[in-house]
C-alpha cells in the first residue's frame, strides 16, 4: 500500500495518441479508487469523459452483459462514460477470487 496515495495520482497522465477512451478509462479508475479510499479526487480527473459509453475492458456496450455491468458500476462511471464492475478495484487483493455477484 502506498504511503501517499494523493501524490500517486496528483499529476495528470499524458497521452498523445488517438484513442479517445484511454484517458477517460484512467480517470474513472482513479476517481473510483479515490472515492473508495477517501482520497481527494485530483482536478485533472473531471476533464476526461469518453465520447460514447464504453466498457473498461473493450466489450461492446450494447448487449445484456453491458446492461448488467452498468447496474453494478460505481456511480462515477456515469460522468466518465466508462463502465466497469466495482470488484475490478479489488484486483490484487486477497478477496479478488471471490464471486462477484
């Protein structure tokens, strides 16, 4: 566990490519982790929003799985238009293997 979590995410990531979803995907994860851990949300996070609703891991956003995922996603996903299951935030913890629903 990092001793200074706010410092880890204070500086905005830089990306010069043409993927419109990369920075929103980073921003939504930082936003959700900050909310979960009681860390101030960095100012750069709010400026990153996907042009269309997308799944964090590239699944099409038009089927039953995306509808199921959206109902379980952290609230901040709506702002960024990037959706993921909240257990994604547990990756690397001892509880990662537990059933998700």
